[in-house]
């Protein structure tokens, strides 16, 4: 069995109109929510064997915030392939992971994250900013991951539900 954690990037700022969408940073709430979500990950004893993160500024800042309060390991992949990626592109990245990795964390964007949650679990659920979905996949190898599985949604956490 494999676990995948889907995490939509934290709340971003629209304050700087001169920046492209790719360059938008986190706003104050996003800067607070990412470490809180990292604390939750750490409190659950979750240590991802791999982190796949969009190269967009807001996603990388979310990762940095998580790292202040959670041990995310050293296998970090920051890639433009996750910027606004559709679910099949994310599954293709997961399929490349070493099978010695039991848990992978994906930090990316909507609508891809909601589509991925649907494809992996068959659950139609909104993924607001910094929402986390922990999914148990019925596979032994990451290469078996596809969008027709009925994985189990183990946890769905929103930052506003955290202390």
C-alpha cells in the first residue's frame, strides 16, 4: 500500500499586479497556514519519502512553511510540470517514484488537485487553499497508480480546523 498526501498551496496574494500568476507569493494568511499544516503532519508522525512540488512561487513558499514545522525528508522534486497540472500529469510523476517510498506529498494547484482527489478516491470535494487530503492507495508500486482507483480518503484537513 502507498500513501499520497495532496496539499493545495496556501493562500496567495493578488496584491502585486505586475507579477505573473506563476510568481504570486503567499499572503499573510498563507504564511501562517503552511506552518500550521506542517505541524499537523508532524503530529501525525507522517514523514513523506518524497515531496513533489510545483515550481510556482506560492507552492515553493508553502513547502518552505511546511518545512519549518515538519520533517519532510530530503527527496524534494520542484518542477514546472506541476504548475496547473491536470491529474494525469501528476499521476505520471508519482509513477516515477522509487517503490521504496511509502508516502509522497504533492503540493500543487487547483483544479488539478480536486481532479486528482476525484480520480484517486472517487470523492468530489473542494480543495481550498492549504487543504490536505491523505489517501491510501491499493498499490504496491507507484507505477500502478492511475485515475481509476478507489483509494481511501484517510484524512481531509483544512487549516481553519487546526489550533
